[in-house]
C-alpha cells in the first residue's frame, strides 16, 4: 500500500456567507505530483493555504506527513516548502540574501545554512546572479530563485501555487523538468494550475470548480472516463455540465 503524504477530509473554508472550499476530501501519495486544476476563484489557493497552516479551516480535517494541521502547524512548516503565486521574494534583497533569509526561516543555521545556500546557488544556476537585486531579475529567474528558496531545506512535500504564472514557455518547461527531478529523489509535489497542458504533467489530478472537487484521477484515466482527447476537453465538459 502506498504511503499517504497528505490527507484531507471534508476540508471547508468560508468567508462570511461565501464558501471558498466546500467539504473536499482527497489523499496525496508519497512521491507523486498531485495537481489541482481550476479557474481563478475555484478554491485552489485557499486549500493550499489551509494545508500549509496559513489559514484555519472552518470545518474538516487534514494531515501533512501525519501531522495535524490544527495541532502541529509549527512541525508542519519544517517538512514543507511553499511557493506562492507571487513567489514571495524580497525585491530589495539580492539573490544570495533571499536564499539566506528563507533558509533561516526554514530553521537552517550556521554551517548547515552556508552549505545549503551554496548548493542552492549551484543547483539552480544562480551563482552568476548572486549579487543582483531580486527586483532586477526577469520573471523566469525569479521563479527559479523562489524554487531554490523553498527547497533548500529539502522538504518532504512541496506546495506550489500557480508556480508558472507570468513566465515564458521555455522557463515553464525547465521548471517542470526540475519538478520531475525533485520527485525522482522522493519529494512529493502538490501543485495548483489553470494551465490545461500542465495538468497533463501530473501523476494524478483533481479538478476544482466553485470550491468543490468535481473529478479526481490520473490524466489518462480522466480522459478515458469522459471520452475526451485532452484534459481541457474534460474540464469543459465537467464545468459546463
């Protein structure tokens, strides 16, 4: 039996009368790329923020690597990496300073932090840009830096919220190759996207619409189930149904 990395049961979040996430349940298995596909406002980001301990659910439960999101939020932050839509980088810091800062946030200190910093520069080919202000980097390089910052502590699970928004096609392709490389080394990846082609890259896919999960399964499995050639066609069929 596969080990479960993330599990959510009837996870719900309301903002007043508006229910952003409506009683969703799912499991994510170790080492897979689990995708959340949906339009803006579908509830994808709210779900990730709850799982990362940044937002308390209104109802329901969830665990990350066996840790309860209500009781173990501090411990959860040690085993996850989180890359938000806007990359959450400090524009006034250099590339090197951002890496050092986030390493400290993830609990790295002294020699361990120094080693992780140097490895991040090397791994993501950022050495030549180490002294550049982050605000001066093109979008693709900011994306690369953001990924370096949230993986330098070698998290067990990586949460990526719309990670390729606003970057060029070549950077998107390179980014996904990096994601594949991370999963080969055992990292579990939970990614949200509204790009239909990216949904095809996921091991399994959850389609969200108006706060609910309306389909879940492997991309090929979903295409066969709904007799469609692409995930985009599956999505349109389900949303327009």
